[in-house]
């Protein structure tokens, strides 16, 4: 029996890094789509998960906000998640 190729991963075999990047993409897309509205992290998570009572995603999306702040794409201003000028500029470029 042949060994399974280690690079042949199904959707459930994503690495943590790939999951983190996906979560960051979801968060940034939602923040930019809702702009100029500014939400708190819990409000943002509720928008993303559609008001689900499942609290599992909170940590994932909160970590994504932190990672995006570190990358210079989001800021936390008075507890509100705010896109940076760079993120807004990219969003406008990507839409044209």
C-alpha cells in the first residue's frame, strides 16, 4: 500500500497558519465591508458568525484582529475595530 503524499491535504487538514490567514481574511473583509461603521470585537464576531450562539469563534476572530493590528491593517480605537488608511486604500484599489 502506497503512503499518502504529505503534501496531499484535504480541507480538514489545514495548518494552523492557513486557518489563521483565513480568519484574518474573513475579519478584514467584514471590517472593510461595514466601513464606516465601527464595531467592538464582540459585535464584529456576531456579524461574522451571524448571531450564532456558538462562542467557539470568539478567540479565533479576536486573535485575527490582533494579528491584523500587528500587520498595520486594523487599529483598536476606544474598543472599536477600525481599518487603517492603508487597508482602506487597498480596498479601494482592489474594487476598481
